[in-house]
C-alpha cells in the first residue's frame, strides 16, 4: 500500500426524512381527533360540531405542528453536522497516522513498537533496541540464556506418581536453538505489522558470554534480514530452522 492508496472517506450528511407538515394534513388529524372527542346525542349535528372544532383549532394546531417539525429538523441537522465534523476529523487523523507510518516516521513507529512490546510476555527476560534506516528497521535483540530453558521435566510413573527428572543436555540445546531462531521470526512478523512502511527488518541477536579474561561481553550469534514480501510468503508448516535459514544472513 502507498500513500496514494489511502482512501480519505467523507461522511454523507443525511437529509431529514420526515416531510414538512401541511395544513391539509393538520386538518385531517384534527378531524380524527374530533371524531373521538366529540359526542352528541344529535348524531346529525356531529359532523357540524367536528367541522367547528377543526376550524376553531386548525391555525394553532398547524402552527404547533410546524414549529415542532422545524425544531426536530434543526436538532437532526445539527447532529448530522456534528457527525460530519467528527467523522472528518477522525478520517484526517487516520490519514495523517497512516501517512506517517508509511513514511516511517521515527517517533510514531517508535510509539507503536513500544505499545506492542508492552503486551509481549515470555517466561524469560529479553530486550530489544531498534533504529530506522530508510525503509529498514534495525533490531538488536538481547537473547535469553540457555539456563532459561527448562532444565527438568515431569514423568508419570507406572504406579501413577509423577517424578521430576533432569532433561538431557542435548534436548536443552535443541530447545535453545529453536527458541533463539523462533524469536527472530516472532519479532520480524509482529514488527512488520507495527511498521508497515518498512520493507525489511534486520535482526541482530546477541547473548552474554565470558571472554578469555572472564569478563562478560555481548556476543552476537546471528544477524538475519527479513524482507516483507518473503516474510508474507512463508509456510507456517515449515520448521523454524527452515524458515529462519530461508532468509539472508548478512555479516555484522
């Protein structure tokens, strides 16, 4: 989608559909009221009495009907105008929002990313830093440690009891491998939705490791570039590693 594709709709003001009262209509209503309200033992005089009733009340009744109609129409027209102005304001704000997002406005993109990050919950700590370079989102991802992977599992014994056993190192390493690759895919897919003006996202992931002096440093273990069109075409039935290694891995 481009900025030119954004449709800035306009609210169509509705016209008041109730027709303006007419004197003839008022006359007919008064005749019906007269038939219900006027009683006479001399039935041959009833028509005359009804006509007198109509003539006596027609002017005031019609004026009241007209005043009521004008008042209701004024309220309706005012509410329609308010709806129009409110809708136009919302459309303009939405247009401005989408324009900024498509233009990769750093402040707005940052706000959207932060709002989304506040909703993310994992059973381990993580952190990301991000920056924008043209139509590319650059992510530094602080990965969880392998020690954050489950180190034990519960096994149901033949007698019905449950025993907690340590997991094999091989299984822990395999879980960690899938976790760190899956995190890249997870963040790439969701951040593309946060910043739909971005054409690609490069995620560089690091973990903390001791150097030969025993000092803890950030050690980058992969960098992967996700292009939007390729990301939209991934097969979710593929394995995490197949999806991950289907993207380019630039040298950091």
